[in-house]
C-alpha cells in the first residue's frame, strides 16, 4: 500500500515524526540508510558503549514532556557527585564560584544583532568574558562562541546551567529502541539499509542532515552554519583514576567526561569510558586538536596513557546543530516547508530548541504543514488498518 507519508531518516527526529504521524492514523514508511535506527543517537556495542552523538537530555525542554505523556521516557541517571576540574585563565581548579556569580548577574535578555563577546564586555571584565565564552562552548561546540549572536549564546548558557541534564542509562540506543518499538507497534514500517537515491512521490519529511537534504533536493539554500568538533573516546582502566567527573578547559574549548561514573553499564567492571569534545577552528587538523586534548589529560590525569585499552576519534562537521551569527535567529534558518508535499526537519531547520530539540520541533511543524496542505496525508480508515493487521 502506498504510504500516506514517507520519512527519510530514522534518527530521533524521524522516529518522533513517525510516532506522531502514526498516532494520527497515517500510513507511515521510514527509510533509514544504516543497518539500524538511531542516526547520530546510536551507541556503540559493548564493551565500551560510547554514544556517537548527544550525551544528555535537557529535561526542561518540550521533547521530555512529549516522551513523558507517551510513557517513552528512558531510564536515566543524574551526574555523579564528583567535582568538575576547570581550567580558566591558565589555572586549574574547581569550578570558580566567581564565574557562577558573574553569569547569574548578567541581564536576563541579550540582543540578537550584537556579538556575545561584545555584549559581555559591556557587563564584565575581559578575563571573565573569555571564561564565560568558554562555558558557552559546552552548549554550542563552537570554537569561538564569542562571535555568535548574543541572544543565541546567552539562551544556551542559561539552559545549560539550569541543572536539567540527565544521562540515558545504557547510552542513547536505549531511547532509540523505545522509539523504534513504539513506531512499529503503531503500524509504521521502518526500512533499514534503504538509501533513497531520489525524493519519493507523495508527502515526505526529510529527517536527515541539511547536507543530505541538499543532495536529495538539489536546493542550494539548504545550508546554515554549524560547529566543527573533534571527538575522542577512551576506554581506560579505572584503577588510580582522578576524582573528577568532568574536566573542562575553558581556554582551549575542551570538554571531557567520565560517563561510566554516571552509568557503569557503559564500560566493563574496573574500567572508565571517557568521551571528549574539542572545538576545532575551520582549518585545524585533528592531530592538533588531539595534542590539545592530550595536554589536558596529562595535567588532569597524569597516568591516563598507561590505562588506555580502547580508543576512537573523529572530526565531526555539521553534526552539532545550528549556530546563529549576529543578526540572525532560528527564524532565519532554512524553512521546514519546501513545497506542498515536501518538508525538511533537521537540527539546523527554522525551529526553536537546543541541539536535537530543533529537529524534533521541526518534525512537528512538518506534520502540521502536511496535515493542512491541499495534498495532505489522509487518515487511514479503520477497515484499512484492520486489513493490514
């Protein structure tokens, strides 16, 4: 039977869209190029279950409420009560209390058309401004968040420090499995290892990257700035390890976390899983980013090299969502609606939210548009649903 809706991409965005569309009674097919659903939310197989993409859910966001009302919230753990080790202004130590005080004293709103750094320098001294810019790396992954729109950076700073972060037990694949199972139970079809060479006929949601959407549509306007980041995942023996959960280099824009301290299932007994992100300038080589990471680890975990049992690394471009430069907001990003029957729902689309929340909000806008357009997907009748069963 010809589907009412085709969704290309079975990541968090595509699966969320499939569930919501199937709940409306639509006949849904999801095409996924890889061997299993998940997209950037996949986790590696044991023994070190590193997440390929995001590591935490912001529970104050609308997607968490969406999951809750469907009984789809995954098992979660909070950050362990270990200290964070921070380098700011060349000095290592605990999280600076004066930095938190400076951030709390900032105005509640920031302008869109001014850079974050210029705005900060009107409220704090230069040293404090650069430390705050370093903190915003954690919620943007950008190599220089000071160049971004002040409104964009400030909103992410406030969300990131609000304390609403939870880690999915067993890695993001735990949540992906819940979403995929619900998708299938509602009658939607997930076709893995199915790469679409061209756009299908009929209503379609491209729940992919902007680059893939651009390739499928030939639409050169499907582009928006994003960060470039080097990731390093390490499996180490835990004996003699440091007492920190996070090591954060605000000067070099590096974030390292021992995620197995929060969730021991991510590594074998007696071992740690450490995942590290280092912001990269446009032309920085991975080897240079790796040298910066090694310097951080040498200072914060002197014996780490002797404990390494496993490692992987990559340079990731356009994998961390949208960044808005001065004078732009999410409204200026590529529109979700691309025609009567085509919509594009990515984490760089014109939709609100933080990281993956943008793609999910875009998917909901896409469903709204497709349901209201002249060629809208029809609701499947009860007799047709019974026939399929």
